């Protein structure tokens, strides 16, 4: 990276994974520096500070030159998975105390008569009722008694709650009573965390709204403590810059809002890579991409179609990540938060290999993580992992990774892998390692099918974009298995999620339930409702520090055919006319479900507005410039033996670097070694580089 200019314009992207913490530094002139350090579970800010300090030192950039820190975090997700969130109390309408217990009639185990759903985040003794009632139109049927509400609050405080969620029936239509309880808590108990359902998500569906408000309350103390500590430590380094946090929807929000609305950042880690792929889609004019993000702990997959990522109107947290289908819900806590539709399975570079009672091996979902890590890292790991298998196959450098910063112990990995996997199965060491590689690919293929086949899309119509520290090693074989003809490995693939953070826009989504038909009579109501929601969005963004004159808004609507239960979200057509909206819904219904019903009444359930500041083009990273910044030095060339299964066996394989790749395809096998990852092109797969420094893999058939 060039010496820093006098003005303050550097941006940092920090992505925390289960195994590594990735840091990317973008200079005002587009130059890049990257750093990959081990994550520090339980104290993630340690790894963040270490990575930031190292990348600034290597680039010769003073901390005061940093303008912005963009961050994706697993703090909220881990708090739910490990059930170590705050002690939460819930105040709800009389008669609705057990909504969290009743849930929806969904189960991930259809034929398991003894299936038990997860325990609610709020135990029954901390769920209290108040005597109030709104009707479905928002009219007051039973006024709230302030003393009744105060008694409920005081009782919860005596029980030692750290946070209070308030979810009253039909509050999305009229939040008057929820506001009264919120005002009472803030007046009498300053500093208490409060989550009002209409402020978290103002939409119909009582259980989902309650579940979302409770999850938000459950996470508020954890996220506030984490972000406050991180903000303090970054400031102590001399960085006087705001911290932005990735949202599940793919946009960035301020750390202050993330502390108040942590439920919107639960999927921030997996979504960061999708944001980077979206930038790649724009730069390459490639509107249909399938993202494949394989890290140390999990593998994530998502779809970008027609230049936009697929988004789901709801998703679950805390559910098992290895299931036959994500369409089977009921195993976690349902959230009414729109998020990029990311499928996740417990298969990564650190996934543990184990033998079951039948004598076959399993890969994942448990992971060696950052501590102790795979056996070959020589940090105390004693159980074989996918990374150990790839090392034994000859795919990874047998001496070191991360540009020499991480030494590997091949002999130790071979000895333990042979003793624990190969010999018990009666296989040779290479046969067992290749079996692990193949089983891992099968698990990851399930994630890809979840966002394609299960959503009515054919994976063969997409280009696979592979990133993550382990993704490029598996991408070609996985694409061949799925029938995908082309794979793109972008620049800095092992740190691609941190680059994605620098690509994502700052945006906020607002929703309002409408519940109306879509006929011509709905047009004035629709326009009036959108205008009111945009005014609300503008007011929130102004309070967040954005110039109200520089805001742009996008409109969306959730629709379904009359008597359907679930909706599809479509953009509001530029014309604003309801017939065009109905046509757009019909097309999306056909894409998703394979049919549409012309003439069937259509209902508008919710309207949505996304508000964002108009970002200058210079704030977006140029992925081609990243490649030029990182790969000008060509590096060396060599070869080593690698095993490609019983069909090809052991082959002497060229080992090269991205800088030495030709723009013309060369046949595999070829291994491309980089600082942050290793790319494997098996026999039958051609490899080349394009003028944007992407590695392109193509199968001959």
C-alpha cells in the first residue's frame, strides 16, 4: 500500500469468524491491505484489536487516518446458540401470556411424536399480563391502567430481569399502550433495557412479533456491552471513527442502533460475503450468482438473481444448522425480520471428523474452531478435520499457510488421521482423506440446494462465486457435483467478507401492516401509507446523523393470494400502479412456486420502505483495484503430488500463484496458493485469470 495521504479517508472492514478474524484496509486511492488473525472466542474484541493494529502497522497508516470501521459480528448469534443472553421479562395483553409456548404448528421432525420445541427465551414466571385491549383496527377496547402496568414492571424487576420486552395485541395498528408502558419504565427505571414490539417490527402476526421483540430484549444487554467495549478499545487506539454493523438484510447500521436493535444483526457474518458478491455482480455485469462461503466452522450459500440477493421475510435462530430442509421450521426462535436468504450447514475447514456406531464417518457439524484448531495447526488439536484431510491430499502447502505465518505439522496430522479414521475403516490414508473431502462436499451441496432447488431455481443456471478460507479448495469439485459450469474466485477470497463490509450501503428498513386488497381503490391508501412510512424513515435517519436532503427510498410490498398464509415481497414498480404491482407479484409467485393464478384476488399485507443515504461512488471498493494491489508480485512456481480420487490417483500438480496465471485457460490439475486461501483445479477443470484478477474455473463438460 502507498504511503498515506494527509487527509483522513481510510476505511476498515472487520469480519469475525469462528476460526479467523479478517481485516481489510481500503485507502482513499483504492489500494488495499489485508490481515488474517486467529479469532479469540469469548473475547472477540481481542482478535479485532490485534488484526487492526497489525494491518495499520504493515500499511504504515496512523490510526487517526481511519474514517470508518465496518464490522460483522457473531456476538448476538452466539448468545442465542449458547443461551447466555440476558434475563428477560415479558409484558403482554391479558390472555396472551403463553403465546411463546404455543408458537406455530410447525416441527422440523414431522414423524417424531416426542419432539420438544426449544424452551422460550422467557420462562413463564417472567411473562406477566396487563388488562388492556386494542381491536384489529387499532381502536381502544380496554384502556390500560398505569398502576396495573407499574405493578407488572416492579414484579419483573424484583425477579432480577435485565431487560423487558413489551408485546401487546394489535400494537402494530395502535402502539399507544405499548408506548405508555415504555414511557413508564424509562421514567421510573432509567437505564433499563426496553424492547417495544411496534418499534422492533410493526407488522401483523402475534407470535412472530412477540418472538422478535423478546429476542431483541434478550440480546440488548449483550450487544450493548460488546459494542461499548469495542468502541472504547478502538478509540483508545487513536481511531476516532464511527463503527457500522452489518445487518441481516445486507445493509449497514450505526453501532448505536445495533445496540438498540441487535435482532437485525443476527446474520451479519454470513451476509457480509453476499454483499461483496453483489458488488462483484455489478462490476462484472453478472446478474445471476450463487455464493459459496466456506470458512472454518460453517458453509453458507445464497443466491443473487437479476442483480439482487434473495431475501426471506422471516427466519429462525437457534435451530440446528444441519437439517434436511430449511423449509421445515419449528426448531428455533422465529423472527419477523427480513434477511438475505442464507443457507448454513456445519461443514467448514475445521469441521471434526468422527466415526458413528455403524462404522461410517461424519464430517461436522462440530468444529475445532480457532482453539485448538485442526491437528495440523499444532495448537493442541487431536481430532481430524477437513483441513487435515486437504493437507494430506496435497491440496494445501505441507509446510505453512497464511504466507508462512502459520506453520503446519503434516506428520502429526497423518499419524492421528490414520489412527482415528483410516485404520478403523480399513482404508488407506489417502482414501480416507479423499472420503472426508467428498463427504464435506456433499454436506455443502445441501446448503446450495436449499437456496436453489428448494426455492424453485436451477443451480446450473448460475455462476458459483467461491470465497472463505476453505471455499476455493472445494469449489471446483462442488461445482462439478452440482453441474455448475463456471466458478469465480474473487480477489482476496479468504477475506472476502471483510471486503463485502466495505461494499454494503448504509440502510434501514421500515415495515407497516396494511391488510388491504390490491384493486384500484387501494392506490390512494397505498400512496398515503408509503408517504407516512418514508417520513418515519427520514426522521429516524436524521436522528442517526444523516442529512435528510441526501436520502433515497425504495418501496416494497408483501402480497399473497386471498386465503394464503404467507407472503412474497416484491419491489413497488416505478409506475406505482396496482395492476403493475399485481403483475410483479404473479411473476415472483411463478418463479417461486411454479404457477400463478390469474384472476385470483390479491391482498397487500405489509408495505416496506428502505431508506439510505446516497453514498458517493468513491466509497465503494473496486474489486479489480484490489487484485492489482495484492497480486502484482507474481511469486514462485513449483509442483507437488496431489491425490484426486481413485479415478485419477496421485498426480504431479503444478503449484503457482494468481499473478502467474494466464488470461488463456490452462488444463488442470493446478493448485494456486495465496496468502488467505488455496485454489484447487482438479483434472478436467480449466483455470484462467480475467482482467479483473478473478480466477475462473471451467469444467470441460
